[in-house]
C-alpha cells in the first residue's frame, strides 16, 4: 500500500497493532490492553489529522491509489452492469468506462473515468486519462440514454484528458466540447459524483450535470496545483500554495456554489473504508435522481442551462 | 544603469544636447522570414508580412476593423460580473493583475463585443483581447459570450467568435472552468435560433477555450499559422518524450486532420465570412423559387485559388447578373461560373458597372 507522508504516524501505529496481534497467539495477557491503548491512540491521531486536512493533503488523499475507483462503484451499485465499448469511429478507450445497468432497480446509463489499480490495469485504462475516443464513447452512451429515457450517472476521477499527439490530431478539444454539449442537450437527468480527482476539461466533459456531488476528500480544479504553481509561481515546489489558492476542495466549491453537495467520507478517508464510502455515494445518487424525477426533458435541460449560466454571476 | 550612467551621462548629454526625438519602433523584423517591415506598410498589409505572408498578431480593435464593413461597428456593453471570486493570490494579487491589464488595454476584461455588418450581412462579433492576461477566459469573458449570443439572437444576426486565448483563467479557479459549459449554452442559443455561428480561430486558441465554444462552430475558419490545440506542446512533449511532428497544432495541421473547414488569409476573411453568412441566412429571407432554380450550380461550390483582376471583375459581373435574377449570392461565391467565361471578351468596365448596380440593389433591399 502506498503511503501518504502526513499519514505516516497513523500507519506506524497501525503496523504496530498488527504486529502485536500476530504475537498475541503465543504471548502474555496484557497485550490486549496494549492493543486497545494503541487503537485509541490511533483513533485520536486519525481524528486530529483528518479534522484539519490542508488542501495539499486533500489532493494527496484524492489521488490515493487505494481509493475506490469507478469500476469499484459500478460493480457494487449497478446491477446487471453491461459494459459497452467503442466510439464507432476509431477505437475503444478504456480510460472511460460505461454501459447499461440498473441502479437500485432503475435502468440507467453509467459512465466514469477509471484509473486502474495495478500496473496492468493502469496501463489498460491509461491512468484514467481519456483520448478523444473516450469522450466520443461517452457521447454515444448519452445519446442512448436520451433515446431510451434513461438517467445518466457519471463518476469523475481523472487527472485530465490525455496530452498526446494522436489525441490532438483526432480532436481532443472537439471531443470534449461536444461531450459538454451532449450533456447539455440530452433530455434525461444527469447526476455526477467527483469520487477522486476532477481534472479540468477532461472532467467537466462528462460532469456538466443537473446534480454535481463531491466526496469530502475529492478535488475539482481547472488546473493541477503543480501545473498552476509552475506557471504562476514559476516553480512546481509551490504546489501547496497553489492548492490553497485554487480553492479546489469540496468545501470550497460548495461555498462557491459550484457543486450541489458534499458526501462525507468515513474517518480516515475512502481508501480505508471502501464499502461505506460506496454506500454513501449511492445514497447521494439516489437522492439526486429522486429530486430530478418527474421533470420533463425540457425542464431538465433548462435546469442544467440555468444552473451553469448562473456560475460567474 | 549604474552610478556612472545616472550621474555622469546626463551632464554630458545635456552638454551635447537632447537626444533626437525619433521613435524607435518604425521598423520591425518578421519573426518568420527575418525580413524588415516598415510600420506603415505593415499596418497597410493588415499586419501580414509582405515578404513571406506570415500573419503577425493584430490588436482586437484592428481585428474588428478588418472584419466589419468600412471598419464600422457598435460596441455592445456587457454587464459586469463579480470580480475575483476566489480572492486569488499567487506572487501577486489577482485584483492587481486585473488592474494592470485594465490600465494596459483600457478594457474591462479580455473581450470586446460589437455589432455591425460583414459584407452587408448583420453580425455580432465577440473577440478575445490577447493583450489582456493572455485572453484567458473567466466569468467576464463567459458573460461576454452570452451577451454576444443573446444580441445575435435578438437582432437575427450571425454570431462570430474570434478566440485568441491561452485557455481558462487559472486565477478564477473552477469558476473559469464552468465557463466552458456556459459558453456552449450561449452558442446553443444561436444554433437553436437557426442563425450561423462561425468561429475564427486565431493565434493562439488552446486549453479550455479550444475545448468549448471554439470547437462547436457551424464553420471553423483559421488564420494561417495559428496555433490551435488542447494541451500545451511542452506538456505533450513531457508526456510522450518524443519529438513532435512538424507543423504540429498549426492551423494547416488541423485542416489536414479534419478539425477546421479552411485556412483563410487575413485579407480574405471578411469576404469569406460574408459569403458563408449570406448562404446560411436563407431562413431569414423569403423563399424565392425563381432565384433558387437560377442559382443552381453556383451557390454550393467555391473554387479556391487566386483569380487575377479581370477574372475577379467578371466574377463580380456574374454575381451582379445573378443578383438581378434575385439570387442571394455573393459575387465571389460564384467565381466558378466566371472562370470559363474568361475566354469570352466581356469588358471589365461593364462588369464594374454591374457590380455597382448590384451593390445599390443590395442596399435598397
């Protein structure tokens, strides 16, 4: 498991507890006391650390490789998930996954960025950085949702759209722009959840939604703090300052009125409590869909339109 | 500067006499061919190098003057938006950067919205001012696109956007990213009203600007050599660790890859745009079956390439004839018809007269 620098004291205590647990089989009785004492200490430390996470630390949590990714959510909350592939023009792009299924009994289309969880899957999914084909596949799925009257659920988790020669040649800009346009045009509800990293244009391409929720320790930003620091501070070492200045946390964006809700993560973050986090996300998706149910296609389009027109006024 | 130049030199120079008052920016070098360019000739050539055809940047006001008929336009006011939503500060406060840019450009933000005619066609242009913080798109620019689109719809005019921008304005954080959907909502209003939405991509058009309203135009026109792309070259190079192809992310490269409709030299932009708008605006004009049958072959196609003066006049003449027949077609649009007629000995003077006549008719209409 990869370690976050600021979590080191917690991780050391956790390691010690495991060590003691392994010993407890053959050694004395006061080990149990020691373990519970250490547990209490760990919990205290966890509360201390996670109650005052700084923006740059939240960036690290949001990118934590052990965080549940799109496919973990889909597997857990979408019944009869039927993945669909290809943009019908050029290729299949696994950086964006999606397909048909049922969410809590309701037919739906689900789309998400998938980062992968080990070397092999990370390469397969291109670390969650989509090429134009990914966005064109998303457009295809949204069209299908529109045609069959299905709500769209999108799970946002990308460092950004892939910066490559082929991606540029095949119209990365156009693919993202058209994807945003498609989000605005379809007549069924769209609910988006930022589950990890919301990386700029690559994220908003499938997050122009009626309801946008963010997990407590996720981020959503116009540029990565590192990129911002290297441009405005002329040095990537100022990423911490940039993370603060950009106001990219769920709390900040809720205050700015740019997202609709914050989904609380269990103490210690989603990477420690995958199932609980996934359940909370599902509850929010259900809440969002319920609030939008009964709205006509035109009302849904107008809702999206009014919502984004207000951003910046 | 040191103590020597500060304290000794002024005394000497006061003895020698004041420096002659000669502006030092009369000449400049073409960044492409290194040819020397005299400022008056250059501005006459619309800032296009008269040695090699390289397109140098033009200011946003010159841009409007080039596109609108007789350089005449009416600027449209854009309501102000809340400033500095993030209270952003890097090495400098964002509000200070804004003030500097405002003092430099005498503009509220990186845009100008104006209304006028392009070759007789009503149009609203929203143009980016690159001199204002790299033409970056924040809430004010988003608002300007909305106002431009709404004006176009209200006045049944074509909507032309001229991006020249590095992308989203970082200092406005997520508010700037949200201008991407916001700008697309704006241009959708124009599309829903069945009015033409034309994008003139100028150097540079990148990032969040290229990945939103700039890539969903009905017609994409680019200036020669303009840099257009999503990711920056440096980022791509760091990612792939290979040399980039020649001409990568230039207008010509994008044309080859099917992302834009045409690359048009600056001096032909207004003609091209006017022609396209006129063809697309049929819905705004009464249906005329006679005109329709008469125009047939000329309307849809356009022969590229330079016509010499005489041929051009004949093209105009043909256009005038077409006009008389009630066809809504610009003279140049039917250059194709004119070309074969070059063999016949029609006098250029007649052609000129016809053109003028057609012009009067057009004004009357």
